[in-house]
């Protein structure tokens, strides 16, 4: 009877575990479909820990990509692409996430793999991917002499972009303000809603943030001097970004509004596109009523990203109107003698089948814009076309660090050596950030070194080395075939350097420069499910609380997990054979639980670490029950180890 009952209970437990796992997975899917990606990630990780499914892995990859956590996205796409039943799209996602993490050599290999699997990728797309990977590596090896610095006094944890200088003040666009409880991923400038309803006038449903607004930054160094731009745009929805004539008396900007002749499509859905409006400043300093641009058509297509020439005679803008090359194209339109706008011209020599964005021109008349349809570092890259007579020359990628693996746009030079850039690069403060641009002289001192495999002593090529100073400025470079890297650096500046490579634990160091330096790194290869002993983890006899000396060692493990955010571990505790077997099992589990709780309390996600008590089941020597051994022999068996179970 007891045996039958035990079998029944065991069968019930085996049945309940997958059932619970399926419940968590269903709830994760529900949150994912609501764009609640942060909550979905937590649930998918719990589901994956219970059962390693392709569905959970691919959804984790997608969710982390939506939340711009590119390291985690890379890890999960790598797992998904290697699982039974994986699709070519998983390989493509893996390639793109490697690009997001500046791992261009590895990305190129994955793009080639995807091309082989998919068979029908257009030759032009194949060439663009592969050429971009090769070019990006060259640009990183030879960065342009320019200082890119996050303008922290203007930026927030929200989306801040499109900074332009006008009469000593900076005007920019932001969705800061009252925020909804859930963040729903990347923003879109259009409005979409059901028949008979209008969008919420306070919160933009796609992002969960406020709508875009124009802000004015009055004095550097004081965030209290940020204020809403003083004008009435005539809409409760998106407003921004803006461009001004040289005298500051006329402004062009984008907005979204609900048109009176709103057209609903199939399913009773309506999509309102972006429009351009202008406003003139009156003698009393107040901005006048916005005037609609001639080419607005909010039911049919978008027009946006206006840039007005300093003399006010030419307007550049982007649009997805019919007749373009694809995505959004750049157009120019001249103003007639009576102030009327003439025929809009597609700037076909600059446009591609991708998206062109944020046109601008500098004092010399050279033209800048962003594009994802030309060879670049990833996302939108900034390009320059030199003024040539009545037109512009071949677009030239502005290289690194102007461009990054993410979107780089709204490039505006207000002098020959200074300007602003907007980017959602990963080291920023929020979704999009504003960066200052200053052209600088190459520094005379150098940081250089090599990256090695600590296990073999051999150099590691294509390891990624990241240099960050105390102002947050960041440079990245890949090591060459000999593992060599180098940076030009400033004197008397605090730096942190991080070396990392796929399937190796990262390593870093910090220093203050005075002379040229040599810094080598030795990276430990990741070996899954191999026990790694934590030294000096001792417990008081018959207790499981964390002693101060044990805490020092656990802090080292916390640091390893912080430096390697994709790492999941099992932390195991072992006893020697003395004492009751069942008691030893309970004691080891209690000790493992205490160590894991310590690590969680120090900021590591509970999903990344599991406690496992092994009791005396995995002795390292002959000292089992009844065997006489020395204290040193027993001590060898009393140990705490961790195993990397996912990376």
C-alpha cells in the first residue's frame, strides 16, 4: 500500500511540474502580447528554468531585444538558434544582436549562415550586411578625432533627441513627464486606434510615456532651467522636432493631430501620420498659430524631420509618400517669391531602399542625414554629402564614434567644430539621448595591450575591448589576430577598461593616466556545468548563516555575475561524511539557500541562480561513512561550488 501511494504521489508531482511550467508560459505569453516585456521576461525565465523550450528562448530573445538589452538578446538568440526546431529567423536575430554588441566578425559569420539557410535573400541585402560588418571593424580600428559626450543636464531616462541651437538656447524633443505603469517598447510617431475612439491625450499607448513635446534648455549645468517650449502647437499629441531660420523668427516642426476627415481602414482601424507645421514669432516675442505644410496628408503618408535653410528659402524633410525609393526618403522644396512652396523634389542621389532621416546642413553648406540603407555600423548611421555646386556629393559614413551599433541621427553642427547628435546607443541614460560633438586633436599618449585565453595562454582575436572615462565617454575596438588593441587617451583622466569575448568571462580594470600604459587581459573560457570551487566559504559548526569571511568570497561571485549578465549558475553546497546522511543533506541545502539569498540580496536576479544541497553525495576522496580520515581530508569535501548552467 505504501509503495502504491508513493508511486501515485510521484506521478502526481511529475504531472504538476510541467502543468505549472505551462501556466507560467501562458501568463508570459499574455504579458508579451500586451507589450509588458519586463514582466514577460521574468515569467519566460521561470518557464525556461523549469523546461528548456524553444518558445521560451525565442520570446526571451525578442523581449530583451525590444527592451534594448542587447547582451541578453544575443545570449538567448544564440540558444534559440542552436535548439532543435530553430528557424532561420533565429540566426538572423542572433546576427543582428551581435551587431548591436559591436561583435562584427561573429555577426558576419551568422549573416552568412542565415543567407545559406534562407536561400532567397536579395543580393543587395547580402552585400549590405557583409560590407557593413567589414566597414564597421575598420572604423573602430581607426576612430575619427571627435569627442562625443552625453549632455546629462538635458537628458533623462526617457527619449530626448533633436537638439538644435537657436539664439543661445537649445530646443529639443522629449517624452518625459507623467509615465504610465507599463513601458511598452520602442516609440512610434504615428497614432493608431479603433473606430469610435480617440487616443488617450496624456499617455502614448505604444510607449506608456507622455507624448513628445518641445523643450527649451536655458542655461548649461542646471536642469531646473528646462522648460516646455513657449508656444501652443494646437494638438494634444506628438510635437517635435524643430528647426529654425538663422534669425530665429520662423520655426518648422512635426506634430500629430486627429484630422476632421479621418479615414478608417479595414477592421475599423485608423492610422494618423506625422505632419509638418510652421510658426512665426511676432514682434512681442510670442509664436503665432501653426500653419500646415503644403505636402501634409495625414491619412495617406507622413512628412517629418523638417530642416529649414538659414535663409528660409529651402525646406528639407523626409516622407514615405508614393514614388520614393523605399522607407522614408529625403525631399527638398524651395519657397517662391510670394512665400508659396514649389514642387517637392526627391533627393534621389542620397536616398536608398531603406530609411533616410533627419537632414541638416552646416555653415559650409555640407549636407548631413541618417540612413539604414547604406553600409553602416547598425541601425541609422550619420552620413555627410559635401556641397558640390547646386547639388551634393557621394554620401560618406561619418565613422566611429559618431556612429554606433544603434540608431544615430539628428546630427546638427552649429559651428565648424561643435554640434549635437542624438542616439539610443547602449551607454546612454534613456531611450534616446542627446550628445555634444566637439572636434578635437588626437592625444599623444596611448593605452595598449593584448587579450589572452587564460587557460591556453594564446592570444584572442576579435575580443571586444571597451574604454570608458569618468564622463561616460566610450570607445570600443576589436583585437587583431595577435590579440592586440590600442586607444589614444588623455592625461590625468580616470578610465575603466573592459575586455570580453563570446563564451569567455569578461574582465576589467580601472586606472588614472599619466603616461602611456600597457594593460593585458586574461579571459577565462566558459565551461558549462563544470564545478568551480569557491575558496574560504566556511560555516560555523551545525549552522548555515553567512560569516563575514564567507561574505568576502561571495562578493567576488556577485561581481562575476554583474560583469557577466547573461550567466546563470547553480550554487552547490557539500558536506563531509560525518554525521547523519539525511541531516547532512538538509544542512547542505540550508547553506546553499543562505549563500544564494546573500547573492540575490546584493542585486542578482533570482532567476539567474539556483541553490542545490548535495550533502555527502559527491565526495572528492575515499572519506565515506565509517572511513577514518584526517581533518584535512574531510575539509576537502566540505566545499561550496558553482556551475555555469547558461551563458
